[in-house]
């Protein structure tokens, strides 16, 4: 059961990877349509990716805590 709980917590990493990939693709499309707005788009993309990556790190930490402290 501990391994199952850790695996479910690790799903946050998968979700973050997918969301960062989708956000990057949309940002590239936006820059292709409006090159003059690339600075603003890049800033927004970096902030969004940082938030998604923080979610992945929280999921990883929770998974590690479940594995080592709930045995």
C-alpha cells in the first residue's frame, strides 16, 4: 500500500511534465503569430513553468516521505 501511495503522489510529476510541454508549445505558437510580444510571452511562460515544476517537486517530496516514513 505504501508503494501505491507513493506512485499516486508521483503522478504530480507526470502532470507537471505534460503541462510544461503543452505550455511551451502554445508559447511557441504565440511567438510565431506575434513576434513583437515575445518578451511578455516568455516571461509568462517561465512563471507558469516554475509553478508547474514546484507542483512536481511537492509531489516528489510527498512520495519520498510516504516511502521512508510510512513503512
